[in-house]
């Protein structure tokens, strides 16, 4: 399905004036205008982050109760256990609360459930284990808002619970000592989009102010100095909007990471930036939200997905550089294992979609399998949603314990703008064992016998609440630029707008009418490198990550439009600008010309007369040219092609032209010269016959019919 491009704005005379006033280029000034900062004063306030402010932590409902109960536990030296989640948000939440309480002299430990054995959230079994080990207070971080039964069970064992969470609230709030969550319906906190680690950050700020009798501003500065780096990592990794106080925290945290002395973080930075030969890279990577999200976070996440999230926590708790190096190397190894597993599951999921999914009836893709790793299905769900522009849910019964009719699988889902996934799951609540999450990402547990009913129910909900227009994948761009504007200067200057994230996305542009000089496969077809002609300069490199040349569907010689962002590529210590492509398509004029040819062929095939000059009837030699191309490619184990791919990949076929090629393929099909299976409109899989006989083209009814239609 072709994606819809939504271009948010354009540049004009006012852009040049703003650029001159700010001393920046028109590209940067245009970005400020499109994002609502079109005058000098507001643009400067945005760049200096003068409008953002940190709100008082005491505005969070139950914050006073949470601080009081934790302070009492510290003073009485009661055993405190931090109960966290296994993702990056949970790991960083556990880490900063543990570090802080340890510094207060608390008797503190932490517990993160195993994704494979226990799954998300609290369980009565884990509560019993903590109670038996002497816990008197459990503080949940990034979890707990849906754990009413488990919290009641803790109370029955004489253990108090303080909940800190940021997930959607549905149903009754748990009866805990305190429930700190900006999303709870009765909480008047002015900013609802804190990450789980952001809520813990506010807890620490409140504790520091109240218990140490400090002005709030001084307490906040103190907590920021110690923990903003980890708060920024958790906020970025959990894809929270980078606006309001999140923007301040992330910006400050990124600056901290650049000069970090935290041994675990330093070890991880060095591990991910090693040279291909494994030696240390003297140049540390540029610390941006993109680097955190795409490089650091997956390695921290991998521990909880494949192994134990405790390893990632220990990375941030340790003071030993030797131990930190060991853990960082292990996290990188686990991440490589995760990538292998992810690719296997993705291949199986795509095959299942191709074989079974009805896109017309089911706007939500629901897949299930017995052997998919629970820790990886969420990432694969993200890939599926990105590829098809539709919500997706993957369910795995790997490791599920069958007991009669009880066979519970764990699921992970991702959604798109227009369908709130949590609301959709609420509508299916009676079919699920457990569920929770955010608007665009959620987890669930479901019995095997309820899978089919769940698939129907959630799609019923989607058909009622998710319009056909919403189902067209949409990509946003700020405005159009020329290839000549993809420069190192512009790539570095637009970083003034960082940190990027939800609500302040990475600047994205459309480049129109670019001539493709080369299309190159990278990493065995995993990525595509496009070389684009640029007037008066050396060709521009455009990288299309995660897309093979065949899936890109463009070829050397095409004139294309591209949508992507400007980035800096560093190779052998040489820095160059490149375009990072999110979508590419044939330029509108060429696409329209191709559609005209398609329409004309349909008319001629349907019996319309045509002129001899239209070059519809192929020669015997041209039949041979196409047959040799198919034979050659099939023998090289490449048996599937679109009509346009054949035209663009072979000069001789290009010279034959579209109309004659379609005629040749129709004759091949009619006379069974080669096996042909139509995979999609104008996309065929070819098969050669073992005993190939010379074909008599004069036997073709289609050719005789066409000869009768031609006018002279």
C-alpha cells in the first residue's frame, strides 16, 4: 500500500527574514516556522527552552503520602523492595530509586519479574516471595496501576505498597498506601506524559525537598545532577512526548551523558562505539535522542527481553569499571541474539500474514504462534505496524503451561494514530486474562481457545472506531527541499531544535524530482543505498534502512521523490551529509505516464483499436529477449519480478517498452511457454519447464486478435 505523505508547510519571504534575525539558514528557520515559532521572540524562547518549566512534584496526587510512607520505612530501617518492569523505563526507574534510597541509608532491594516465566506486572507468587524474605514496603515503578488483587494480597500479608506508574488507568485504583500516577482521573497534575522514570524522578524531588527541608528548586537541581542522565534514557526509550518538562529533563540529561562519569553508562557507550575490529574508538558518538533510542536503548532492553533485566540494573548500580565492562559486553551479545531471533520471528509473521490475513476484513493484524520468544514479539509487532500501517498484536504460547483447557499466551501489540489500543483491549476485556499499556503500545494475556473470538472482537471495535482513511499509512514531512540543501552545515545546524521525539519529531523533508544514478543492496539486501544526482556537486547518498532494493521498487535511471531526514555519516573519520530515507516513490510525472500506459494496455487487451505507431506487436526477436531474461534470472534463483522491474533492470527489455512487454507476458501465459503465477497486480513468479519445447507464436489467439485491432 502506497503511503500518504503529509507535508506540513513551506518556506517563503518570512522564512528568510527569520533566518536573518536568528543568524541561521533558511532550512532551520523554516523548521521553526512549521513548528509554530515563526517570530524571532518565540523562536528564541523555543531554542533556549525558556517556556518549559518543571512543575511542583507535590501537585501529583498522593505524593505526600508516598514520601511519608517511604520516609518512615527509611527511618525504621524496614526492608523496602522496588518492584519494576523489565523494559528500559523500568530498568532506569529501579536504578535511580535504588541509588537514591541507598544513599539515604535505607535497607533496599529490587525485584523485576522474568518476562518468560512471570510476564508483565505484579503476581501473587512474587509478592509472597518478597514477604517471605522480609519486605515491609513494596514500591512499584513503571507498573502496579492494574495490580489491585496483588496489592490486596500484599496487604493481607502485612506489607504496604506504594504505586508509582504512568500507564493508563482502567477500573478501580488499587487500594495502596499511595498511588502516584499523573494519568489517574482525579490527579490535577498539569503534565500527563511523564515516563515511569519521570514519575520516580518527581518522587525523588519531593523526597529531597520534604525530608531535607530544601526549597523545591534546589531539590530539583540536586536530583537532576545525580540522575537526569538515566531519566532521559528511560523517557526517550519509552517514546514519551519530548515537550513540557520532558523536554527540559531530556535536554539536561543528554548533556550529562556527553560528559558522564557513571561507570556503567561509560562502559556501554564504549562498547557500542567500538570499531568493526573490536578496538576502542577514540571518538565518542554524538549523544542525541536518536542515538539513545536506536543504539543504547535496544541493548538495555535486550537484557529483559532475552535474559534478565537485573543485568541492566546492575550496570547502572556498579562502581566497578571491570564489572561494568563485562556487563556492557554481555548486553551487546544479548542484543545480537535478540536481533537474530527478531528476524526469524518477523520472517514467520510475514509469511503468516501473506498466507492468512484478509486486509479487507481485518484492520487489526492478530497473529499467534507456539515458538515466538515473548521478549521479541513487541519489536516484531512494531515492524509489522510500520510496514503495513495497521495495528498489530503478536501472541506467543512459548513456554505456556497447559492444564486442561488452560493454555495462556502472552501478547504484545502496537497501534497507529487513530486507534487507542488500550480502549480496544477494554472492549475485549472479558476475553483476556490481563492487559494494560498505552494508546499506541500494550501487552495482554489470552487463553488459546479465546484467540479467534478476540481477533473478531478487536476487529469489530476497529471497524467501528478506525476509519478507512485512518488505515492509509501516513508519513509527515516539514516541507520540501532540494538535494543541494542536504549539506553537513544544515545537518549540524538543525540540531539546535533537539532533543527530538514525539511532539518534536526529527526534521523530515521531501526531495522531489531526484535522478537515481545507482541502487545498491547493503547487508545482503537488508538495506538499500541510493545515489542521487545533485547539480554541480558530487552525488548525494541516501540510505534506506530496513528496505531491500526489490521492496524499494525504484531503479537506476528513475526520477524519484524521497521522504527522509538529513543525517551525518562518519566513515574513516570523514563526515558527510546523507539523506536517511523513510519512503521513496516514482516522481508524479513518471508515475502518471506509467498509469497511462497501464490504462492503454487494458483498453487494447479489451479490444480497442490501436495505431501501428504505438508499438504494440512484438517481434520474434523481442519474445526471445524476454524469454532469455527470465531464464537467466530464474537460474540465478531470482524468480519474481514486477513488470516495471523488468523494464528498468534490462536495457534490451527497456527498449522493447511496456506495451509490448505486457503482450509478450500474456502470450507466454496463454501458450504456457513459462510457468507464471501472479503474486500481485503486474508482479509474477516465473518457472521454467524441464522439457522446454520451441513455441509456435502463430498459435496465439491473443496475437491474432491484436493483429485484427491494429489500424494502418
